[in-house]
C-alpha cells in the first residue's frame, strides 16, 4: 500500500514537470511596471503595439501589463510622458525571455517549452520600471511678436547682458 502511494505521488510529480511549463509555474505572464518622471506629476499613456491605449495615469504610478502578445510573441509598449512646460518624452517597453523558460530544457518540459509558456506569455518578462527625465521648455518673444519655444538652458546670472537681465521675471 505504501509503495503504491509513493509511486502515484512520483508519477503525479513527473507528469507536472513534463506536461507543464516551468515559466508558467514559477514566473508569471503579467508584470507590474512602475512609471516615474523627473519632475513628478507628468501624465503618461501606455499604448500596445496596435496603438490602443491600455492605461493612462500620473507619475509616479504602477500598471500591470501582459508580457505576451500571442504565440511566441512578446508584448511591446510605447509610453508617452507629458507635462506642461516640459518637452514630452516617449519610452519603449520591450519584453525579454524569462530565465525560467529556459528551465524547461533542463527539466524536460517539452510541452511547456513549445506550447504552454509561449501561448500564455509566461516565457517573457517585462522591465520593472520606465522613467522620464523631462527637459523644461523656455518661451522667448520674437521680434515679430510671436513666441518661440526653446529647450531651457541653465546659465549663471553673471553671464547675462544688461538687456537680458531686464527681461528676467522673478518666479519665487
């Protein structure tokens, strides 16, 4: 009786290892991705490869995204950051192969290697974060009265001409 129970347990364990995907057991197919910006408070939108917005929010924020996008296809995302007074920034989030997927070769999980992990997206992982370091914009008046937006530059007040010093506006 004891030998029969041990044999059943061993067969169940062997079937689990052989018939299942290692990455889908150990890892996951959805990952939390944190979004941050400098300065904080930027809005961000996450679009999938089809251009569909899957999430919008304000930094800092965390969103759970699917790592897979079909059979043997990882999900790529485009993240657009924006904040008034700052140049917008776009980041790409790309998947990488999860190390646990390779473990299917070591543990004999051919079904997991060729079917389960590729179909569920568990063979991929996403980066933990995406950050934007945004550049401030500066508005300067043109001679014809129109305003031109330029990227900001940090300079010492000692390097400005008297005319430039007269155009300064105190902000604090």
